[in-house]
């Protein structure tokens, strides 16, 4: 199966949905390379970056599920390189 590396940027403006967001991210945990969360208390928001190595449909599905949550914005940047699943060699 071919995969792409992508970086997903998430802005959380509604803390009521953080539990749902974390639950969805957990569902896709096998594809997560790394995660960084920054609370920006001055603006009362949270900024999360997720690095992924996943099939295109999994990245799109994750982005769509997160984007449906109220008060959460998602944007994804993709690498142009498509490769065979790197997890099989691990």
C-alpha cells in the first residue's frame, strides 16, 4: 500500500471537543510519526501539529473527521513523494 508523509495543523478554539479530538487521533495512531501541542493561553486556543505517514484515504478521513468538530480547524500539507508502506520494514 502506498503512503504519503503529511503534516496536519489543528487549531482548537473550543476545548469542549478536545476529548473527541484525542479519541479520533487515537484511532489513527498507527500512522502518527509525531505530535506537538502548544497551548496559547493569551488567545485561549491550542495549536497541534501532527506528522503522519499514511495512505492518502486515511489522511483525508482523519482530516474530515476532525474538521467536523465544532471549534476545530484543520489544514494539511502533503509531501509530493508517494512511497510503499514503510511500516512493513520495521
